[in-house]
C-alpha cells in the first residue's frame, strides 16, 4: 500500500505548529508534503479563489491549498479556536472558519483533515484532536498515543530552541529538521524588534523580504517567538482588558517587553491590510511607542506591496535611528 500524503500549506499555522504536526503525521506513517514558499503564482491563485475583502494571509492560504490539492491524499487545515490558558482568547473569525472557507471556495479538493484545537474542550484538547485525526486515518489507538507524545515533545523543543537561541520560527524549523545548529549572525549596529503575524513577517515574498533586508543592513532583528510565552504573559495586566485574539495579545505584550529592553533601538509593526484585529493593535503599539518617544514604524502589507516601497521606508527608519543616536552622542 502506498504511503498516505498529507498536505500542509506553508503559511498561517505552519509558523506556529509545523514541527508538532510533521512529527505526528510521520509517526502515523504518513508523508507530510508542504507547499512551495509563496511565489507570484501562489498569490495570484489565492487572490482568484478568495472573496475580495479577505486579508492577504487568507488569500495566500487559498493559493497554498491550490498548490497542494492535486499532489496529496489529504489537506490538513486545523480549526484554531483556543490555545491559551485564558479561555476567552481566540483566533480571528477567518481562522475559525478557514476549513469551511477553503471547502466552499476551491473545487476538487482532496479529503480535508480539520480537527478543532480548542483548549476549552478540556485539558486533553490536543490529544482529542490527535485522536480524531488518527481515527480518520484509521490508525490504532496505541500508535496515535505514541505519535501524540512525540509531537508534543518536539513542539516543546521547537519553542525552547527559539527562546534559548533567539531564533525565529523559520530558523527554528531549519534547526530541528535540517541543520541542527544556529547559523552565524551578520554584524549589526542596530537592534530592532519586528512584531506582527508570523505568517507575514517570515514569508519573504509577501513581506518584501524585510527580515533579510534588515539583517543585510546591519540590523539584528528580535521577534516575539524569541521570548518565552510566560514572560510575555507578565504584561497581560498592562491593558485594562486582554484582547480577544491570540496573536494580537502576543504582539502587544511583545511590544511592552521589547520597550523594556535597553538594547532595543526601535520597533517595527508589520500589519495586514483588511485585518480587523490589526486596526486596533497597530494603534495600541503606536501610542505606547509615542508615549515613550520610542522609534516606531508601522508597515502595512497587501498583495500590491512592492519591495521598493518597503525598503525605502526601512531605509528611512534605520537612518533616522542612527542619526538620532549620533545626535544624542
Ligand atoms: S488575524 Fe488578521 S491577518 Fe490574520 S487571518 Fe485574521 S484577519 Fe487575516
């Protein structure tokens, strides 16, 4: 019998949970096929298949699903509901409805695996999701349990190596599955925290390569995945009320965290056009930086964003920080 192939789009939860699901499916005897990194064809397909008012990341997800659909037996699209200890924190409605949106928009799909990740369903929510997947793939309970244990263990390792070695998720995935080590950082004279959705920041195509541009221009980048979640949560009381959305809280807490780090010279917030949660988060982060007279740049990304526009703004921002530092002696 040939090996079952499970398709995993290289976007959205890829940057959050790929190691966990890769190990889980591999332990069940499946092959995990990822889509290519975003390119023009994937973006164009996504734009074509998605409702026009969707945000870029959701359009991209459609494009990645199209890129995989004829190559795999199953498409893996988890329904992200709640993964926080606070049961009121959830994901935006587009995440919640993603499996339904994909099914309704793209014809001739393979079978979909879409477990709900919902901590509200109890302490063993992740095991329940794994059991549901294992049953759909007709795997024995003992194998599912072993795969679940190994998946949880690699996910913890992934999160730990990002914090300990100050790696972003792409580097963390590379460390785990390819290199087994951290690559040398180029020399830097600036330290900038780059905050925002991982599926935008680490996608070189849609972010107009901003992370590489910064590293190539003597800027060391710091991101929210490099800080332990429990550290970030210490800032949860700073706002009168927590935000409703998982990523939005992480961005705001990471902003507070990096504002408290003396080595950080500036903050860049990368926002998505048409993103409801970001409209509020961007303002919160901007106001906090303004109050402290701290260098801040908001970069909005949409499918029309070109590399030239982004690099001009990055150049102006980094020049301004260096100039200000010189003036302050
Ligand atoms: S949080 Fe914003 S950018 Fe992310 S999927 Fe939802 S609407 Fe789109």
